[in-house]
């Protein structure tokens, strides 16, 4: 018993020396990028408490293991954590779940059914139908033929009334009738389309990876994703824009065609949160 306790204590010490594992890695990376839990839940299409369960390595809350594995992989992609490390932690934490359960099934017992009751029931039905037909055919009275002559009905002839002289249109009168000319309505001038004076354009060029969140004045989400190095994103919406950069050093901005520098007052370490009015 003492040897087993010593081995268990050694395993616990090894796990503690390794630092955060599994979902704890993801939680630590999310906090460094300052991403709220509700945003992760929206990207994974699950509730917030399930995201908390992932971060606490409580995988049973998500149901079958295949769901937990899928959410862990996508979570790792969102916060830029190596998927291989996260999945290795998952399998180390769930070694007992890989053991397959042997299920014994009982053989199905088939019971033979005798056809004699069915044969007897069919014979009774046939006898009853024959007896009914025999009694009904004897009680039908004979039909007497109808004698006598049938006089034909008098035929009526319709005499068409001659057309009135006034209703007849002569060829000369028909030729003198001219079609009525309907003047075409005048077309209104087309309205002049003007551009929205409150619209603002924003161009983002990434020199490195950076988590980005941008919404316009109407609350519409213009961009919500991880900007990849070498990518340029062009956005248009109602000013002002609410902007969050996870690594502001990796972005350069152009607002309405002019270069825009992120103020120092809006930077918090690597992150930056600011409002761009375009003016």
C-alpha cells in the first residue's frame, strides 16, 4: 500500500510541475488575449458554462468525448495554442475513458406459431359468406317487363328573330371611326443618389497575427477573427468604429484613405482598445 501511495504522489507532483494542462492552457491564452468567455462561446456555438467546463477539464459536461475533442481543437485555433499539446493533455486526463465496455446480449428466442387457428378462422368466414349469398339470392322478387307504347315528346323549333336595321353597321360608318390617341405620361426625372455622409472606410494590414474585433455605430459586427500575417482587410460602415486589437504592434491602419496611428493612451501592453471617428 505504501508503494502505491508513493507512486500516486509522484504522479501528482509531475502533473503539478507541468503547469496548466488541457483546458487550463486555453483559459490562460484567452486571458492573455483579453477575449471574453461569451465571445468564445459564440464561436464554439455552446453556452458559457460549457466553455468554463472545458477550461476546468470537466469534459463530461459536453456529453460524448467526440464533442469535447472537437471543441478543444477549435478553441485552440482561436487562442493560438498548439492543438497537439492540448489533445495530448486530454488523452492523459482521460485514460480510463478509452477502455471499451463489453456488453453481453441475450439470444433472441423465436416462438413457432401454429397455422391451425388461422385455417379454422378462414374456413368460418368462407362458410358465412356463402350462406349469406344463398339466402339473399332466393328472396329477390322477379322483375316484370313494362308493356305499352311510349309517345314521343313534341319537338320545339326556335325561330331566330331578324336583326334590327339600326343595329347593323354599314361599311362606310365603320371606316370613318378613328382610334382615340392617348397621350403618353411624362417621365419624372430619376432621383439623385447621394452617398451616406456618416460612412467610413478602414483598411487593416497585418504584419503579424492579431486577434481583431470591430463594430460600427449601428452595432453591426464588421470583423471578428484572428488576422493572419500578410493579410489586408478592407471594411466600410457607419462611423464611429469600436476597435479591439490583441497585438496592436502587428497592425497598420488607413482611415478614409489616410494613415492612422493608434494613440499611446489607448494601448494596454500588447492590446489596444479605441474608437475611430474618421474625423
